[in-house]
C-alpha cells in the first residue's frame, strides 16, 4: 500500500499512527509479509500546507484523491505545547494540534505539529497524520479509517532540491514516532489471537555516505523505543488500550537506501531484530528527502521521511511500526557561536 494509505504519526517533536489490528495466526501458519508498494514519487508523504500568522492549514487527502483542508483555527479539538521535540532545533518554537471535522462524506481526525524559526516563521516544518472515515463510521473504529502521513515545509521543496556534497559523511539525530500494532501468537497464552495498538516514540540515528550515495540508519539502537499511549490520539487510544504486553522496547529497526540526485531516497532494505523474539520475516518501505538548507559544515541540515515496517515471529505473532521521522545534523543542533 502507499504511504498515504499506510498511516502514521510523529516526528522529532512530531508524532504518529499505524496499521491494522487483526487476530494473530498460530505457529505453523505465519501470516505473509508483503512489501508495500513503493510510491510513484519519492515525496508521497508530502501534503500541501501553509503556515501564516501562526495558523497551520493542511490539505487532507482521501484514498480516492479528493482532499479537504483543515486548519488550526476552525478545526481545533485540542492544542498543546508542553511536549518538546527531541532534539529541539535552536531558535525554533513548536506547537501541536488535534484537528477534527464531521462531513457528509465522512469524518476526519488529524494530528499536526509545526516547528518554526522564531526570527522567520515562514521557515517552518509541519508534520503529522490523518484518519479519514467512511460516512456513518465512528471515530472509535480506527481499523475502518484510511490513514495518511505528511511532512512539509519550504526546505522540502522538490522544485528546489538540495545541493548535496559530492564526498564525505554526515550524521543525523532525531525523533521518530507513529503507531505500533502487535498481534499475539501462540507463545502469549491467553492473549493469543488478540491485538493491541499504541503510539510509539524513539530516537533515530542516520549516517549519510555521500561518496557512495548511501543513507543508513537505525531506530532503537541509541535508546529503546518507548510507548506513549494516547499521546496524540488520546480520545481513541487512551480509551482503547494501555501499554501492550509485547513492548516495542527491544526492537531495533535498521534502514538503508541509495540517495538520489535530488536528495530523495526510498527503499525496502529494512531489517528488524529483537534479543528475545525469533523474527522469521520482515519487510517494509521507507522514504524521505534531504533539506535544501545547508548547515555550517555545508551538509543538508536535516533528513525527513516516513516508514512502514512489518515483521512476523515464529509463534505466529506479528507486528507493525508506521511513522515519520525528522533528524538534524550536530552542526544544526549545536550551531557554532557567532
């Protein structure tokens, strides 16, 4: 499936959502892991946004291509600024919103966050996700919703691609978040056949090798992946499920991709590992792009993107992590003193 339909959530200060909840097969009948279809363009997670006078607008797309624009004035259900991105870009501020609309073609529920330059609010990065529901379906029926994720801002303009270094390496550190779904297999006793869904957050580390045009990274290698149930979809997830018995904390997710000439990347090179659970198959997609704004060292100051990761274990359990990420260079996080 395409990322627009895969869903989402979060970011370095951004957050997220994720995939279907169904019964789990028992050992000996493992569910197939299918690699989601790669999007026809590398920026499929992009959406049209604007940020004017501190009002964020987001064009939410339905699965059939239609769109409706939600904004942080008319459609605000909640707003907060008590959580900080990790890490936070110096000189920037951020805010988060839960947006909603009832429409005769179906309900919309969306999470959005924006980080902006205090000296120039037009220099912003917006991210989040949405759920679009068929007519007559309650927002509690998350499994019936079509899901989408977005990352957007002036520095992610495909018409103005970054000037990538021709040699050397650059490191990036940032946040990733989304939804974690786990379907329990035979080793979980009474839980077998059930499923749980919660939000996750974690640190992602990336290394860009410009000599070989390669980008590699890991979620869960620096610090364990954490759960944060109800962090962004609190009306649904706080009511629906607590922290899952199968914590995502032990998983490491490794990514690798070729960097395209325009600073974009997308690949299916994903590996999932766990010290105590025997993973028998894994698959997924990840994609993103580099910022067109350089840091003090001449490297793109950030990398953003989205992921959809699926894995199966030998007892029939299977899980999914879907989210978005934003990572910055050390020179951006700690700029040299003027």
